[in-house]
C-alpha cells in the first residue's frame, strides 16, 4: 500500500516538474513566433520608403493575421480528431516557419498579407491552443499564478527585443535581419515538442453512427441487411450519409458555439472589445512610424518601444498585486482603461519632445497590460465555464473580422493624406463603440428592470 502511494506521489511530482518545461516552451513559442510584431515599424520603415510601398499593406497584413489566428485554431480542432494535439502544433510550426522564411524574399509590403498574415497567422493560430491546452493539463490550483509568471517573463524579454533588432538592422541590413528572424521562429519546434501530455485516443464515431442515431443494436441492423440486402442497401447508404452530414453540422455549431450569438450582452461585449483590441494592435504597430515622422532617431524609437514593453510588464505585476488585495470588476477595468487610453492617445498626438513621448508611451503600456489581462476575463465572467472555449472562438472571429475590414481603411487614410496623424485619430476613434455601446446596454437594462 505504501509502495503504491509512493509511486503515485512520484508520478505527480514528475508531472509537476514537466509542467514547468511546458511553461518554458510556452515562453519560447511566443517570443520566437511573434516577438518581433511590435517592432514592425522599426523593421520595415526603410523598406517601405525604398520600395514606395503603402502603409495600407502593412495594416492589412495585421488584419489578415488576426482573423487567420482564429481560423488556425478551428483548423487545429479538425486535425486533432485524427492525430495528437502536439502533432497538430508541429504542423502549425511548419506553416508559420515557412511563412517567416518566405517573407525574406518579398519585393514589397503587398506580399505581407500572405506571408505574414495567412501563413504565419494560421500557423501560430494552430500553436497557441496547444500551449494553453497543455498548460491547463498540468496546472489547476496554481494556474493564475503560473500564467502571470509566464506573461511577465515574456514581457521582460520583449523589452530587449527592439534593441536587438536595431543592432541587427544596422549590422546586417533588412534581408539578413528577416532571415535571422525566420531562424528564431524555428525555436517554436522545440517549444511545441515540450507540449507533452497523456491523451486518450478518440474512437471513430462513424462506425456506429447508424446504430447510435437510430437507436437500434447491431443484431437488428444485421437482420435488416440480411432480409433486405438488395432493396435496402442504397437507402442505408443515403441514411448514413445524411447522419454523417448532420453530425458534421452539429459539431461545427458546437465548435463555434453559435447559440451564444443569441445573447445580446455577449454580442455587445464582442463588438466593444473587438474595436478596442484592433485599435490597440494597429496603434502599437504604427507608433514607430509616427515617431519617425516626429523626427525621432532610431535609438529614440527603439527606446520608446522598450519603455512600452517594460511598462506592460509593470502593469501586469501591478494589476496582480491590486487584485490580490481587492476584488476587481474586470469589465469596469476594461472600460476605464479604454477611456484613459483614448485620452493618452490624444495627448501623444499633441506633443513632440522625446521625454514626453516616452512618458505617455509608458502610460499607454500600463493601460495595454490592463486591457489584455481584462479582455478574456470579461468574457469568462459572462459565460459559463463550459461555453467559454466556444465563446472565445467567436470573439476571436469577431476581432479578426474587425481587423480585416478596418485595417486597410487605416492604411488608406495614411496614404491619402500622406500623414500618420489622421490615421492615428481614426484609430483613437475606434475606442468609441465600446465607450458608447456599453453604457447604452446598462441604461437599457436599467430601464427594463425599473
């Protein structure tokens, strides 16, 4: 008996130890996969000028990337019905690394929506669910604590990423830097390999589809076939195909959790957060371009990006501390952070001195951390635990649609005016759907309950 308990204790200890390997793999994947995204303006600034490319292609690429993340996640769900989760992640790593390598040979930013948006988007979208699913397998009680540590570690490393890219660009040039970034992306492979967990093999349901759906047993089916073999064979085939099609439709609806769209509050949450998250992503992608337009040097721009990353980490740690001593309404936090973000962006469009730009950027970095932390929690607090995965998939699709529709518009505004400032005012205005629609929801609920 004691030997049995000892073996079980050893088993769980080994499981916990491997869980921290999973944590390291998760950090490695996110740094290698999308660590360079916030430095797009730094990487492609001279390339856009030299090739006379438009900013529209750059913003469109991020819009495509956003929606392809959701498509990659849905693709993984289909693949994992026939193979392991880790194998699906490795397929995603191959697609993403291929996209990163092909980017080296682009002749203008018009190819980025395919190389970065489609290939890297689908690939990374397949990898991310593997990371989170494996992480949830190993951590239950310490899940929030360990995930906070993972995100903080990622943020700390990203502080130095712009400085590294600045050195690489100055020493090796644009193409060689892209080649080195594609080499870094190969580190997603050992990261995915670390995603090891015991899984149960899913049996193929189609073998017993007819039996399960019609409520008959195998013997009755066999008798039916024996008595009416010639007459009923075609009818059985048609019925089987119809049943398989109905099951496929049901699986798709369950996977997307379409029923959640009947909830007007959830739809309002999706609309508000989708516009804010889109605005946040494109703002930080184009921010280096704006600073170059202000006349800042490459060193100053890289410093601002690093300051933003450092402030993001500080914001996560600060929020973790505050939430440990007081209860926080995550939806109210998201709303307040959105108001402050809008105000800070208006300020950053008025000042030109480096010191003030750095200060406002650090403030925006803290607010960005609060938005990113609160975003999934707003959804998880509104829907049940069972519905969260499907609800979050719908939210990702909503964000992707907003990105792919409005990203080209932001780039087009810049190209029309030949100025980044009007485009940034348009990005700032994208916070307004959340700021207007959420209070309207509370007002309507108040009127109905009165």
